[in-house]
């Protein structure tokens, strides 16, 4: 494909991001780099690519008890806390790749997902970073209350971010990262890897103000590759500004608040040849939703699911500890078994056989008909 200027490629911010955006058959540039560094990862990506083997579902995820060895504030405003977790013995920790995350099982029973933001080469520790959100559902407040020496259970690292774009055999020879706020956490490890491998890269890092940006000191050595744009100094950036320098030889990785991620996704036409990989902080919006009900078979509780809510969101009201991760239908963490009712499956992950056996990804899938009741084996 001929190189075209960004002006010719970027679309206005309209419409919904295409469904199935996060999966493809061809490994992308960062995956090729990571694969060279950590061969195990390629097998994971091949499986998730979905040609032959059924997806691995949550039952296969191990849990390990780890100790909080260090906690430190990593923003000038003190609102982001980085925790270093170490194992209870000398066994090397499972390998991970930039973009991977952990499920952290908090003492209250809440389960939260946090991106790994340390050095994948350090097999004796994991590092996560969490922004304090008092208006949230309680996970971040609980994390900020954990003291050094406290034990927590975590899953093995899992990677849901680096899902290639459907149909795009990779032509990328350079990487462009876009991070909004705490979205820097998966990106931080990615830029380190790109730098180590000598792959050309740039980063646009946005936030409300500089004091709220985490890890600015760790990014400082990369000089002009890192473009920090804060709303108070530069105004809220447009998608075109965040995509400055992007052309069909670029793979774009974007992580941050949903409006920013959606703006970037909508600005890149599917036929542009640009690879895009994204992670939101929260679920994609429900499209064409109709209200229905969930019944928990073991206690008889009935939960209403509004037209604009996901089954997962409604279920979490009744069962706060219910497991989930990507909230976009590609990781399998939220799988539930449906005892009765007809499901409108909206994921690309479950096989027909798994669907026939009653499995449902409640983060995206819904009841087939308005007002229908799905009975879950819960
Ligand atoms: S949370 Fe990832 S598939 Fe539902």
C-alpha cells in the first residue's frame, strides 16, 4: 500500500467501533517482538487467534499468594500507588509480556484487574499501579489501604490487550503508543520492550495535568519519543493530534478512558492499513440492547438487566465478587453457565460447542428476546 498522509486517513469521530476489532489471524509487530523475547507468548496468541483449539477458560488460571514488598506513590499528586508484589518463596514467577494483567483477589473478596507495569525480565516480582477512585466500586480504595507486608492472591498474568486487527497481515515497522492517564500502565512495559528491540516508536501521553501523570520520571530518558500533552497546558487533544505521525507502516496501541479510545478507533478507517490495538478502562457501550432478566439458580434471586447495561454489570450488583476482566468478550473470564433461556451470543471467543453446553460471556452477550429470563448456574 502507498503511504498516505494522516490527513487522508483519519476519519471524523462518528459511529461505533467495529465489532470483533480485537482479534485477527496475523501476529502484529509488538507480538512478533515479544515472541522473539518470550517464545511462550506466541503459543498463547496462536490459541487466542482461534483457528483450531477452543479458548482456555478461567478454570485454567492459577492463583498464587504474594506479599506486598513495596508501595510507593508514582504521581506528583499522590493519587497513583504502585505496588511491588513478591512470591513467598524463590520460585521464579510465570513469564509475562507487555500488555499483560493480573486478577488481584482483594481481602474483601473483590476481584480487580491491573496491568503489569514492571520489568518482564524480573522473575521475582510483579508491579502494578492503581489510581485512587473514591467514586468507584471500592477496589482502588481497598488497594490504597493495603500496607507493606500484606498478603494478596493473584492470578497468573494474562494478556488480553495485544489482539491483532482482523484481516490485517502486519506491515507495521514502527509503533505509536497513546496513553490516557492510568492507561500508561500497560504501555510503559511496551515502550521499554520496543526500545530494547530497537523498534522505532513514539508515545503520546495525555492527562488532565502533569501532576496526575504516573511514571513521568521513568519515561524521561526516552526524550523526544515521548510527547506529554496535558489538558491544562494544551487543551483536550483531538484524535488527529493523538495520531500525529501515524501512517500505514505504523501499529497503534491505545489505552485509556473509553471516550479517548473510541475517538482514536473511530478516526482510523478500517481500510487504512493501520493496525490498531486498544484497551479501555471499562466496557464498550451496549449496542441494540433490550431489557431482560437473570435468575441465579441457587438462591432464586432475579436481577433486571436494562437495555443499556450489560448482564455483567447487573450481575455484579447481586454478586460483587463475580469474575471479569476485559469486559469486551475476548478474555473468557466472565463465563457463566446458562441453565435455561436463549442467549444472543455477542462474543467471538466461545465455540459453537461451548455455546451448546450453555456457556455465556456475560460481559457482552444477552438474552435473545425482550423480557426473557436467563437462569444462571450461580
Ligand atoms: S470479561 Fe472478558 S470475556 Fe467477559
